[in-house]
C-alpha cells in the first residue's frame, strides 16, 4: 500500500463516500434525496471496507519475526510493495466504478418509486 494501512483505508472509504455526493450534485436532474444518500453511503462504507480487505490480503501470511536471508530480501520487499501498490490502485478504481453503478441503480429505482 503506497500510503500505509490507515491512510489507504481512509482514501478507499473516502473515495467511496465522495462518489454519491459527486453523483448527486453533478448529475442532471433532481437526485438530492435522503433515501438516495442513505442507501449509497451505507453501500460506500461496505464497499470501502471490502476493498481495503481485498487490497491488504497479501499481508495476511507475511511474518516479521522470522530470520531474514541476506540475499534477495530487498528484491522480495520491492516486489511485495509493487504488488500492494497495484492492488491498491485497482481497488481505488473499482471502488469508484462500482459505487457509480450503485448510485445509478439507486437513482433509477428511486425515480421510478417516487413521483
């Protein structure tokens, strides 16, 4: 993760929460309703936590108390760091796309229900 664990978590959840507000204020038409924000923000929190879990999954089986070999330790760390960065950026893009789809679906359902 390029920013550390807690800043990465804040960025993923913040991106997920920012999408409904951007959708509501930039989408043409009237979207600013309480049910829209309730549904999309709850979905954003769930989606952000899931994206963080998915991007941090490679850290699950890594131990820090074992012996470190003098050969290849730096290369292994650089490879893991690159892998975590790629997973983080993929998760950030996926969060925004899925959250946009949730906003669009919620808007479509609410526009059919409400007159």
